[in-house]
């Protein structure tokens, strides 16, 4: 693949987004174009993976300007893997949004395309300032998507959620921007290849880059700056929650991996801070999840815990640790989106995601139940799903790096993970549907989750849900099923992705290919 | 030094406003904060020992660094567009000062139909905000 095609990953979706607005409200045209462009982006990612099977990197400075002035795009195995998984998730979530009528707004397709441009750009850029710009390009459509709804159907609660989301992201972006300013002031450049290793030698640069990393970890929702995620994400629509969970926090995590590998050159002095904070992230996130009582807020809080796992890979900074971290990142994006989409399908058809107000889904929606079950077990790390491979390799990596305490924390948190998944399982799927829900509270055999669900207001709602015929059609169930299928494949054929992740990790440990590619572009 | 002090004062004012409960004050706080960020970037271009980029300069080493100015230009546009969006969010809905997310267990989650009449004010915001945000990346 020619390096000069890399900017197309950004240019194509962006131009199409503009054109779709010009051509106005034509639903069929919008859908066709959206999926064509997303498919092309995904295909490009796959081509890049094939390109980098033996390592290496490709870079292109837009307009052939000299290094430091040009807008640099660079791709290696890590980028390619991320491009493929984010592309898959965008396609799947867009399909879900269309089926659930969430995508019926005329601005939906252009916004998704602009979002894709931002995500691809943030993954491909080799320049800190451009990273800021692309994250903004990614966030601006997200703000609109956050409260986008079929005309007039958005609940007011979503506006409050959007206020929190926009405010937090603006604050974070400003912090990142100040960090970039400091980097330029101390190092005289913001090009990652020119900055390579500088933070290890120069304390002032290290501080400046640390500010950028701090901003990225707010976006990634690591403890102690995680509070926004569990409050903001459940307020938007299910399709968008799934999409954001797969893209936004993960782009920030990608940024942390990349910046620490290139600019800090994996400096071992600061790694203990990461190990400590990310172990805390795992523990606090999972306990927060157990305390919630709607499906999406449990899953969102739970994401915080999983982010701890993913970031532990970079805090270990060994080849094994980075490989496991990257594998975990890719696995998590797929599984989490699957969970959000399967519970989202129930929320769309039955009108509520609250535990206890929708019950007996195992009988009524066996397919959705099976999908949720697979994804939940994968998340908890039960074989033969991808979560097992991810967790096992991460635990082995941390023991290998001498962080036995971190390994113990991981195993314990896994158990609580299973508990929080069981809470959804027992609350939504397993509980038998009863005509009189008030009996539930008195029933001693039901799970402990039930007494917390005294919501008399929703009783009338529950009473109407008596249909035995599945209400969730194949089209609505398919997105989460596809993702669940991927987690099974990745679990059984984990060797393949582990090999690719190892190549990606090698690219982070030895950044010379990356630097040479950027400097030579 | 002047730049540093100005940025410091702006940040202090911004933090004070951000801690206030009302959305409008928070927005004003962000206006101050983004100005402070822009001044910091300007300062990063070594403005203390350099002169203006146009007009009287003779020596390129003394001319102001154009790169931070390009950064600031980009950052201003982004901050401006988000400020507009936040202003729209501030006036949308009944309770214009509510920045807290009500717990997801409240009634409108269990029965989305019930909020339809309450949400009748929102079509205006869809129409008003979506173009603002979509134009931004393409420009």
C-alpha cells in the first residue's frame, strides 16, 4: 500500500459527510454511502494489517512539506489493528442505530462519517497538535450524536447528560492543548518522531507530555478522573452508548500507549505510578458497577474497571505486557459493544433498561440472552472466549514483570466482574416474569439484586409486557450477535490475534521503524 | 512575564467560574480558560525575545514563530464552536441551570413516552445544533 493513501482515511469520510449534507434528506442514499465509506475504511485497515505482518511502518507528510511542518500520517501494526476494530464497531453500531430508528435523523449519516474521520485521524497522526485537532473532530459530531433522536423524541435527561459530557470534554481538551503548548515551549516541536525519547532525557519535556497524558487519561476514564463516564454514557441512546464505548475512550488509550512508547521511550521510572493507579481503577470501577441498578449504568461503570486492565499493559511496558494490553484493548472494544447492543436491543423494544422492570428475557428472547451470556462470560474471562486469552496473558505478563500484587488484584476483580454480570443476568434474563411484581420482593429465592428494585412507578409498565412472542427481530439482534461471534472466534483462534498484537507491541518497544518512517516522509 | 501573569489571572477567574453551579457561568469560565490556553501557546513561541512577524523585521531569527500562531488560530475556532453548542445546551430544556444528571432510575427512563410532551421543546435544538457541529470539521 502506498503511504500517500493514508490521508484518505480521513479525507474520504470527511468529504462524503459534507456532500451528504448538500444532497439533503435521502435516506437510501445516506445509508448506502455511509456503509460504503465505512466498508472502504475497514478494508483499508485490513490491507494495512497484511502490510505490517512482519513489522515496519508507513508514513506520509501531507503536501510533501518538510518534517515538522507537514501534517504527518503514520501507520504501523497497532494503528492498523485499531483501524479494523473501530471500523467494525462503527458499521455494527450504525446498523443497530438504523434498525432501532435512532438513525432516522437526516444528520445521522454525515455525523457518523465525520466521527469516523476524527477517529481515523487520531489513530494515524504523528503530531501532538494534530492529535488534539483530530480528537476535536471526533468529539464535535459526538456532541450532536449524543442527543440526536428521531424528531422530538429525545428525553430531557439526555440534555443534562450532554451538558456534563460537553463540559468535561472541553475542559479535558483545554488541558491537552495547554500540554501541547508546554511541549512546544520546552522541546520546540510537537512532532512525535522528533520528540522521541526526549521526555526520558529532559524533565521539563516529561512534565509537559505528562500533562497531555493526564488529559488523555481523563478521556480514557482512569481513576481518579473516571466519574464522568458512568454518569454521562447511560443518558444517551443505546446505539450511541455502544459506539462511544468502543471509540472514544479507546482512542485516548491508544494515545497513551503511543505517547508513552515514543516520547517517554518506555521510561521505567514512572511505571509504578501507572501500576498503582490502574489497579485502583480496576477495583473502584468494578465495585461501582455492582452498586448500579440499570443495565447500561452497570456496563458503563464496569468499563472503568476494564480500562484499568487495558492500561496495565502499558504500565508494565514489557513485550508480554504490551502484547496482552493490546489484545485486551481489542477484545474489550468488541465485547463491551456487544453487551451494550444486546441490552440496548431489550431497552429499545421493552422501553426500559432498569433491572426488575423488564424480566424473564431468557424465555422471551432466547437469542439475545445467549448473546449476552457469551459476551458477559467473555468479559469475566471464562474460556473459551477471547476474555480468557486476554486476562490470562495479562496476568502472566504481570507476574513475569514482578507485579504479583497486580496479578492478584486482577483475579479478584474478575470474580466481582462475574458478580456484576450476574446482577444483570438475574435481574433481566433469569427472573421469571410475574403478573404481580410486588411478589418479587417477598420471594426469598430470588437474587439479592431484587430488593433494590422497588419501583412502583414501573409496575404498570411491567404488567403490559406479557407477550411471549419475541419482540426483538433478527435485524436488531444481529449486531450484538456478530460481535459475540467475533469474541468466540478470537477465543478459539486467539493465537492469530496474539501474534498480530505481538508485532504491534514490538513496534512500541522498538520505535525506530516508526521514527524513521515519519522522518523520511 | 506579562503573558504568564495574564494567563494565571485568566485561569484563576476560570476556575472560580467553573465551580459555580450555573451553566452560563461555566461557559464564561471556559471562555476565560480557552483564552488562557491560547496565551500559553503564544508564550511557547518564545514571544519574549522575538518581534512581530510582519513589517519592520530584517532577521528571520528575530521574527515571531508562526507555528504557535497557527495553533492558536485552530484552537480559537474549535473553542468558539463548542462555546456556541454549550450556549444552546444551556437554554434547552426546562431547567436551564441543571448540570447534574438525574439518576437513571427516574420515571422518564422507565417510560420514555411519558416525557414526549416535556421533550417537545427539543426539536428546535436538533435543528439548531446539528448543523453547527457538522460544518466545523468540514471547514
